[in-house]
């Protein structure tokens, strides 16, 4: 399987200098009432597999109302790493500095380990871990998702079908697959695309394809959703975004949709600036 990466090239206007510490701060030690300091922990284990780790970035002055953004990388469900999401993590830290960030790895699919439900279970494990350590991290239960490509698919699917406690306040899909029953997928003649789709099974049933499709799992109670797609994407047909937007519209779900006609499976320059401007405003509205 070839690695499939979403191209998200960032040009930051100025260098960012952050004070970083791997030392944990116990809120019980702050008896003088002073504000909490910035804290980060890298490669926190949430399971027994080496891929079940995340990085967490906790803002200064946080409290039990501090919201959490979870970043989910792409890679065709078989590759990729949380490091791919570092540019987005850096932008959040720069422009949305009061939000905690959890940048996750998850178990990668192979011939012996299909992506579903394994990767959905990993997201559940991450969220349960955060809840169990809430008083240590000093964060709220309110979460958002930003996912790219396969990570966007996982973010939407978990938010729509597995958020039993309604913790998700927003979800962002950047070139995420939404509907595996789309004729553009079922009838495609792209060998690379078919190789990726086969990760979810060769000749799977329609019922299974609907079960793993955000398009079929979304309901009127879904969290606000923001979608970004490229009109020339060789892996994600335009219909994946257009049809998802129509589905959200019909259900009355708060959403935004942007299609960049000349973009592929990623973009840069003015389109990238537009993406971050819209995503930042959407996050400010729904997660802060």
C-alpha cells in the first residue's frame, strides 16, 4: 500500500516561540491560587500497542471549562503519523491558544487488522483516557475534531455514530471520504483508489459500507460540521463533499462547505489561507 498523504503546506507569517515543558503540574500544588502554566506531554500511551499514543498540549490559564481539539491524521487508514498534523497543531496554538490539543496516533490497518472497528475503538479509548485524567489535565468534556483524509472520515464517523455522551461540539473534514456507496467509488477505474478502498474489504456488503459511511450515519443531532474538498482530487470524488453537504442541509445540521475547484488532495497558498481563516472562525464559534 502506498502512503497517501494530504498535502497541507503552511507558511506562517512569523516565527512562533513557545515555552515547552514535559513536566506535569498537579493542580493540588497550586495552593497560592496562581494560574496553571503551559504543559505538554508527548507520546502518552492510551493502550498496549505502540501506535496507541498521543501528544497533548495544555494551554496556560486553563480550567475545567477548557475545550479540547483532537487531531486525526490521514494516510489511507494504513499509514501516516500524528506528526503530519503538527502544522495544524501549531496554527491552533498560535491563533486559538486557549484550546487544549490532543494529536493522536491510532493502530494502522493491515491484512490482519481491518480499520473498522479498530480505529474507531482507538478514538473511543483516547476520549475515555482524557475523561479519566480530566482532573490531572484540567480540561472539559467538550471536544472538537479536525481530521484530514482518512482521519477526517474517522472523525466524522465517530462524531456521528459513536458519541454517545454528546461531547463533540464540532467536526472538521479536510478531504475526508464520506460515502462508500457513492457510485463514484463503486464504479471507479482508478487502481490506487481501489487499493485504498479494498482496505475496507473486497466486495463488502452494502449494509457494511453504509455502517462505515458518515453520510449514512449522520443524524439531525450531529455536531456542527465544516467541510473542505478539492475539485481535482484523484482520491476523493467531488461527490463525497457535495453529497455530504446536501445531507447535512436536509437534516438541518449546522455546517459550512468549501470546494476549491482547482485543488487536488490538498492545497497551499491563498486556498490554504482561506481554509484556516474559515476553520479558525468555525472553531471560535463552536468550541470556545
